[in-house]
């Protein structure tokens, strides 16, 4: 098998263009995630400032110590809930970016696998008689590697989903506990 200079240049150009496209997609995904996190942080900071200002005004308007304590207790659950919402939003941004990058990697792995298969076929196309078992062994090894990659990828996704579900459940329990605690403290304050 001989490769002409034109074929080599065309292949090199195609590989460079594919690499540039992949790098652009990666950078776009990354910068999009950074923009979303920045926007979330700015909105969170603005809301925290507004909430702090409103709380300060309420404290200044309070006429007795019990009212101030009641204001503080009433602020605990919303603060925890907003913190949890922030964490969920941040986690969602990360999950979205991870999903997009995973798709990109999987796509690149599929293209690489196809290119290797085409190259192996081209290599063995003009091979001497009797090399068919070697060709079959190489193809089997490539298929096994692809299957192993797919299995590992699926397992990682399942573990990530299970971890996310555990975090969400623990967060819900924590928020519920804080809410019960503040309600009990507020109830005791009224007595």
C-alpha cells in the first residue's frame, strides 16, 4: 500500500480541521459553563445583598429582643434553602458541561475507532495470503476494546447518577431538619 503526497496532505488537513473543531467545541462548552457560573454568582450575590438589606431594615424596625430573635429564626430556613438552590444550580451547570464534554469524547472515540478500523482494513487489504487470522485477531481486539470502553463509560454514568441521588436525598433531609429546628426554636420563643 502506497500513500501519495496528495493523500497525505488531505489526510493531515482533515485531521487538523477535526482537531480544531473538537478544540473549539471544548472551549465553547467550557466558556459557556464559566459564563453560567459567573451569572449565577452575580445573581446570588445580588440576592444576598438585597436580603441582607431587608433583614437589616427589619431588625432596625423591631421593638423588642424577642422580635429580633424571631426575625433571625425566620431567616434561617430561607437562607439554607437558597444555599441548597445555589448548590443545585451549580451542580446542574457542572452536570450539563460534563454531559456535553462526555458526548464530545464519545464522538471522538467513535471516530478514532472507525479510523483505526479503516486503517487496519487498508493495511491488510494488500496483505499476503494466510494473514486473515491476524486480521481477525486485530479486529476482535479492537471490538473488545470498544466494548470495554462502552461498559466502563456506562458504569461511570451509573455511579455518578447514584451519587447525585444520594446527595439530593441528604440535602433534603438536612433542609427538613433545619426547618424543624427553627420551627421548634420559634415555638419555644413564643412560650
